[in-house]
C-alpha cells in the first residue's frame, strides 16, 4: 500500500528497544500487554486497547510490559503531517481496531484509491478520538529532571515539597513555579499520573491490585482504586477485564 506499512508488534515481557528514530511517523495499536515509550520531553504508557502516535524523526525508546501483541502502522511524511508533533495516545475504538485489522488483510491487488479512503477514515476517527491520560511531560531543567527521575525510580517515596526542594537545591516556591511552567502540572498531579502509568504497567505484567497499592505507596487498596478511577475513569478490575 503506497505511503504506509503495517507490521505485527510482538514482544516478550521485559524486552527493551534502544533509542532510535523512524523516517516516517508510526501509529501503534496495543491489543495485549502494555507499551511504554520514552522521549526526551515525554513518557507515555499505552495499555491494551490504546492507540499511540510517534512522530517522524523523534528519538524514542520502548519497554514492553507483559507479552505485547499489536500492530504498527508506519506512515510516510506526507500522511504524518496532520498528526501531532509529539507523543500522543488515544483510547481505542472498535472502528480504529477494525481499520487496523482491515489493513492487515489488505489484498495486494486492491485499488490504491480504496486504501487512501480507508486511511482518510482513520484520520477522521483520530480527530474525534479521546486523548488517553497516560502521557506525561518530562521537565527539562536539570534539577527538576533529578526530581522526576527519583520519583520514577521510587514512586512510593512520600516527601514533602520542602524536602524535595532542599534535595534538588531549589527553594520550595521556585520548585512549584518552574515545575508547573515546564510540565503544565503541579508536582502532586504529576506524581499521581506517574504512579498511575506505573500501575497500568504492573497490571499488564499480571500484578495484583494489592501489590500495586503497596508498590506505589498507597495506604490501602481502596485509596489506590480511587486514584486509578480518578485518572482513567474506571477501576483496576475493569482495566484487567477489558
């Protein structure tokens, strides 16, 4: 099919892909497991049923949680132009999944005009799709990156802002102001989204809700479930059953 190439995504739990780029853009649909993407200014976790976008020439790495199955649709630069300039995730829909399945079975002798119409439907559906709340902007300032990396390494660490500010050599007021300016989120909001992305990765790996609650620093399962529902609009149990 002119301008696109569809391949099957299949990776084992715990696999990594080193930082790399694609000449064209890439849409990835996750059907099982979870795909975690890392770029310089953003982290993104795509669980089962989620569709993600990687822009052309964006350096990124990948980590696979659970045994990952899905599809990757590579688009040339012309088809990529209408899509975002940064990592973006959307909630999947039956139509989006159906388009990927149709493209996977596309006959070689089919009319290219028909393929172009199908890709137009894909673009229209993405324009209406709901952004998925598992994309996390990463701060650029070295001290703020130090804080972000510490929370990523140990998301259960529960320090007051004043202690974090002292730890990275900033005043509390500067930490609050600069962190929001660089990420669009307060430190508490950012940390909760980081925890929820980690929760989805752990669930995709087969971990229990009680394990996630303990690992991520929640006082009990109920508090964890409330936070998960606040972020994703459903419970961990629903997430596992979808």
